[in-house]
């Protein structure tokens, strides 16, 4: 794979950047550099060999939203891809819905790309991005969690530096847009809002006709896979060649698809593709086997485009156990899904991990702790996060970022059907559907995702039955948890209870799988590793790790002895790390301290998971 950094010489600006603010940092802060900022290939499910990273120091300016494009974008430098509010951006300033955040940079297009179309890719920008290249508007995107790209070939100048300008506006929690835990006034369980570019920006050369995207559905009952390949600018007679490759645990597309071909199908562009998988090897947390994929477009006998990817053989479904309880199933077998609520926040990067190594650290520790799943809480992560979950064998429940809290509706956790919907206008609903469909489309190729979660705790919950049907229409291969801890409706596959601090099932369903979608929240403030000196909280608070672990074990015993035998099929512990004012993490916010004895913690967690088999 060929990769390059921003072409105008980032190193010359290194003296203009330093982390902002005096909050705690992670060990990876020192490894962040304008010359080497998130240099990894951003899209591991569809890899091409050539690309250029545009991450690095850009110019920025914050101006009133109504002003025209400023004559000079010169408030200072910002380190992309870190949100402007974060320490690692080098700025650390708040942006409101009354502001426009402007970005500017220059780049060069490699000379050997002359015969290609040049695409400008953004992995995520929060929230509305207006993109200009050489003073020409090339596109507008709304939505803070999904990738988008534009063909900028028509506006490029020959043999010259190219100018890239972005105008970003973001109302955060002061509008209808999905924002999850972001608040302009952070407090309690609500965190610092983020604005602007927060994932990688990059260029790639593609043929006029190229793979736009693909989607793979595995069928373990039939030992087959079905592949849909969408071609950009298809021509009659084009052939799509799909090869399934021998892979392995930890299979990586970093160096392109490799391995022995185990199945292959050629079909006319636009045709559905199905292939049998000989000696099928399934994916599971204990054995996360991945197959490689090689997808090519052939025209007149020549390959005009080729991408590398991967997939797996696995099935997420509802199954019955020997006691006729409905259970979460993986590959047609009951599995107790147990893991942390994962907020995905960082003291130095906020929404963005300081480095790829740091992002992977959280996942490796989750696996080390003996968990087999993660609930990704009202946030969508970069593609590489799910890539590591696929490789490590971590099941994921993927939340939709919420559009509101539950202050304007009734949240009822003790009775069926008595909670009320959030009164949201049609504009809010329409945008929710748009962004949720984009989230699912962007992430449904990742094998780790086993459950979609449209709503959390009645936050912005509306038209639940319609939303479940809509979600099912987009992806019928995963289970749907209609409202985790929210107002339960007789729809979807899962009835989800939240209870703090000790586990308790306040409601039981006879028609759905019963789960405990949040519990725990045991607080332990570790001096020297706090976001703020005071106003720190957990649902209960202790002063040392032994006390925390003793209580944790009591909670685990309740699951094992009282709830799992009677049908509880999953548990989600709050939470992976401390976050800002919350001190209820398994680790401190800076990831410097693991609060409990790891060996004992893993033993407890494995005992919980294995108890279902007993």
C-alpha cells in the first residue's frame, strides 16, 4: 500500500502546535505529531493500494455563522483530525450553533494520478460540512458519524497546489441533530461537545468505473455467502470478479488481500453473487476467523479496479435454550453476551483517540478483562475500531447517537406501555432516519456488530415500532434492541432493562430476549487521574480497587444465581473508562490506572459468561 502525508510539508509547522489546556492527558499524547497524525489506512474493509493522507496542521478560523467566507482563515493552526474543542487539536475552543468553523489547507496531487479520478474522502465531520476545492463548492454533507466523499477531478488545477476549504456548522444538543453524550454545557453524564473534522481526511485515485461499495451476507446454515457489489459508472459488459480467500484469526487487509482462493464467482455487473464456502470456518469471540476478499472489475479482459476486504461466517439470531428461554444466539448456539458500556471518549482527543494504538488499547484490555462484547454507547467509531473488534473477536451492540434526552417525555422503567414518546417535529424524524440509514450502511460489513440499538433510555425515542421496521428493512441479519433501557414496546427482538447499581430485572418479556443493558457504575476516583478535582460521581463510590472488585463480584453472583438461570441473556457493565466527571470506569480516563485486579476480574467475567452453559 502506498501512502503519503500532506504534500506541503507538515514538519515546517510543527513548532506552531502543542496540546491545549491543562486537563489530564493519556500516555499517547506525547506520540501525537503533526507529521504523523493517524497515518493508518482509514477504510480497512475496502482497501486500494494508493492514497494520500491529508491529516496534519491546517489553518482555522471561528466566525459568526452568517458571515460570508472570510478573506483570510488565520485564527491559527488546528491539528486534523481532532475536534476544535479537544486538547490535541491545539485549539481547545468551544463552538456553538451561532458559529461557523472554517478550515483551510493546500495539497498536491501525485503526478502519476493523471489518468485517474481523484476522490476526496472524509471519514467523519460533525455536523454540516460545506467543501470547497479551488474556490468551487464540490459538495455538502450533513451528519456527524459517517464517511462521505466527492470526485474533485473537474476542479483540480494542473501542476499546482490545490486549495481545500471547509465551512462547518454544528448546533450540538441545541438542535435536532444526533449528538449522543455531547452537551454545550457539559455536566454529570454529559460531556464536552465536539465540532468539525474528527476522523481522517484523505485522497485516493480511482478509475472512472470503480467499486463504490459492497455488502456481504453470510449464511452459515447453507455454508454460503451472498455478495452485492455496487459499481460506479458501470458499463454494459463489465464483469465483477469476487474471490473468497483463506484467512485466519487476526487477518489484516493492511497489505492487500492475500491467501489461497477458496471460492470464486464472476458475474455481470449488477448481478447478485452467491458462492459456497467449503469447509466453513465460523467467527466467534473464542475463534474470530476472518476470510479475505478480493473484488475486481474487469472490462474487455482488463482489471480496471480492485479492492481488498474481508468477511466472516457468523450468525446473530434468537435461539431457545434447554429451558425454553429465549437467548441471544451466535452461530445457532446460546451465548451470554457480557461486556462494558463503552463511551469512546478521550481526555486529550475527546471523540478521537490520540493514536490508532490508543484506540486498539481499549479493545485489547476489554478482551483481557474476559469480556466478549461491547455496547458502543450513542456514538459511532472510526472504521478501524470495528476492524479491531473483528480481529479480536468482540461482539458489538451498536447504538444510534441520540437526538435528545428524556426531559420532554415520560420514561417508564417499571411498567409496559406507560412511557411516552418524545414530541419531535417531522424534520427531526426525517433527519434521524437519514443518519441512522447512513450509519447502518457504513458499518454493516463489520462482522463484530450483532445488535442494532435505535434508542437509549427514551432519549428522543419516537415511533418505536416504525423505527424497528425501518431498521429491519436496512439489515435483517442482526438483532434489534428497540430501546435499551427505554420505553419498551412489543417490537424488535430484545427487552432491555437498566438498573443501577446492582443488577435487577424490573420487567420480563415472554416474547423477546431479556437483557440487562446497563448496570454497575461503581465509582472510584483515583487522585492524579481526574478530569476535574471535584464534582466527580458514580452510582456508588469507594476509595480503593479491592472494595470495587468485591462489590463487582457480588453483582456478578446476582447475575449467575438469580437472573441468568431465569432468562437474562446479556449484561452490560458501566463502564470501560472514567469520562470527564464520571469516575465509574474500569480504567481511569487517561487509561493509566486499571482499578481492579485484572486476573480476578477476568475470572469473574469468564464465570458469568460460562454460567449460561451450566
